[in-house]
């Protein structure tokens, strides 16, 4: 059945399309990323120079070098916010304690995560950041300017930038930065994002894209890097960072106890989630077909996995040394046995396999099964915890408005959001669209009349004729909504010519209404 487009939202989209791209991004709910620029002002260490010769370097940054680094941190923050994929928060810390150890690197001495972590830990909480850029001046010849792509134990990304010394910093770097001051920092950060992309089975080649597909390069990489960040890079080396990757920053992944792999992900990358030590449950979506080698190896807290029938391959030691006790599989026992499963996955294969289950309390035969999958895969809801959806629990007014808000892209309300409840932004959004008013009680059950009214209003409040229900008066405020819901196949009532407008809705009923009204 063809669904009418929600005319009220269409009007909003058309208005937004006339605004500059930065304004449109401001209306969206962007993820927060936290960056640290750590300026290591002193070095007193033995290391290799660019020729592999062992040398001793002792150097203290001048104030001009420190100011240069501070300015570049501000430029990086401004650029990352302007590009429109995140809200970037950049902090700067100056560290006086000298660098006394450097990692061996073929191109010269390098401050790696191993050497920098103890010095940083005395000043900051490393778990607060998604990416850390270490800036230092070694005052020796090296064949690298920056090196990125590695990580700290917390999962935060790491870049090392060698400013060399005062003369190089102010005469060479200042000149090369003119067109795009944030260039070297963005470049090294994108090496880390190559790795983040691979967690989700997607790849792009930073050097390949810039060298082979963005020549001549007369803007210090700005156009290339912007296209990679926005996932629209030219050429044959990948389109860039997948949009959903921005939603899962290292800090977010590290804190997650429940994770749903998006349906757009075909393959989870090798060793992709080994840093996510807090995970207790993972839900794979329809469309996921393969789990890479060692993807969840060693996650002791992981006790529950939900797997769809689209899964065909589980890699070597993907679940080795995990705590998996229950597997909820959407297919039959025969289908489960047909999955190619690598060695050292006994935690998975010897777990309790619950066949024909989409979640602990959702079977494939339940009427709400497909709507639940649809809602989970689109992050409209994450369930109620413990691998459950609680389909028979009452759905509150706050919950349905939150579901509707998320289904429409979690737009930023125009007015001030009151309170810190999970539904605060959704309620403000609903009030601005005329879906709800002062009579709203976010913690009270949502009735059938309320549910269809919300959906009807989002559809533009179309005239739908008489409802035909004996318990819906012609002048009831929800009469047209009930008639519209029947016409569009959202619900057929509760039997015996009744609509039961005052009956509370369950969570299973609500996601079914939303699925029928909003799914294509």
C-alpha cells in the first residue's frame, strides 16, 4: 500500500533546503566528538633520526611554537565543526614533564601512545577523548611530519606531530599552512578514521584518494579531506567515512553495553570491537552477512548475541573468550548449522541457541516482529535492555513521541528544551509541530486515540470521512485520525466495529502503527 508523504514535514524539508548547508546541519542532531591537543613542551630522550642514527635530543619549545600549536588547535576545531558531521570539542593541554622515551620508527623518533599515555594520565582522563593529537619538537632531522592511525587502550585515536623546532615551525609550516591551517591534523585524524571505518567493514584509502584522484592539489588537501569526511570522495579508493561511523565515536563505543550493528553494514571488520570491553549484548541486523576474525575476542562481559538469517559467515575466533550464554537466532536449527563458522568460537556454538527469535521476547511469528526489527535497525528504539523489547508493556506518551522524533531524524527543536529526560527534545519538537500540548503527560500510557492522532497530524491532518466505529463519535477530536488510520492500513480497530480509543497501547502495537504509517 502506498503511503502519503507527511506534508507537514515536507514543508519543513523544503524550507531547510533553501538554507546554506551549515544551517541545515545545525538543525540535525550531530554526535559529539572530543579531541585533545597535547603540547609536549620538553624532550630529553635518545632516539633515531631519519637516517637511523641513534642521537640524544634535548629541546624546549619556544613560546612561539606553543602559540602556533594553540592556534592550530582552534583552526582544527573550527574546520571540523564547519564540515558538518559532528560537534567537535577541542581541549588543549600543555605538558611540562619531559619526553624521556620515544618509539623506534623508520622515519625517526616518534611519540607513540605507549610513551605518551603516562605523561598524559598525570594531566587528563584519557577516557574523556575520542582522539588525541600529541605535538612535540624533537629538534632533529626526521622524515615524517605526522603519524596517525594508532590508538590508546581506551580506544581513543592517536596522532603524533613533530613540529621540529622554532625555525621549521615558523618558516616552513607557517608557509605551507596558509591555504588550509588544519591540514596536517585532519590528515592524521583521517588515518585513524580509516581504522574506524574498517570496524564496520568499509574501507577508503586516504593517500590513494588524495594522490590519484585530487590532482592537482592546490588547496593543501582541503577539498579532498572534506569530501572524505562527507563520504563523497572521488575515484576508486572508497568514498570516505561512512555516515554512521560518526555516531559511534571511540568514547561512545567504549561506554556501550548494548550495540546494534546497522543493517547497511555487510561485514564487521577483523578485531573490530575488541576494545569495547563493556559490551553485554550485540544485535546484528538483517543485511549483516559476515563477522570478521577476532571481532569480539576477549569480551568477557558479552553474554548475549542476536543473529539474523542473513548471516552466512562467522570468522576465526570472532567470539573466543567471550561470555556468550544466549544466542537469539531468527532462523531454524538447519539454517544455523549452515553458517560457516571459524575455529575457536565455542562460546557461541555451545551457548543456548534460541531459534526463530529476533530478541529474547520477540519471536519471528509475532505480529510485531517485522516492526520491531524496523525500529531497532533505524535506532528508533533500542529496546528495554537485557536483549528484550518488552512488546507487551504499556507504551508511554513520552516513548511514542520519542519514537516519532527519532523516526524523523531527531531534529533539533527551534525552542528551548526543558528538563533532562530522554524525551525532552522529542516533546519540545512535538509541541512545536502541534502534535502535543500542555495536557501531555509523558509518563502516562499512550492511548490508541493519541497514537493515531499523532500520526494523522504528521501526515498533514487529511480529511478521511466517517470512521465507521461505533465507539468513535463523529465529533470526537480523534474521529478523522481514526478514519485515516483505517484507510491507510495503520489499524483496523479492535473488532466488533470498535476502535477502543481509550485503551492503552503496548510497545508492540505502537511500533506496528509506526511501521505501517512510516515505512516505505
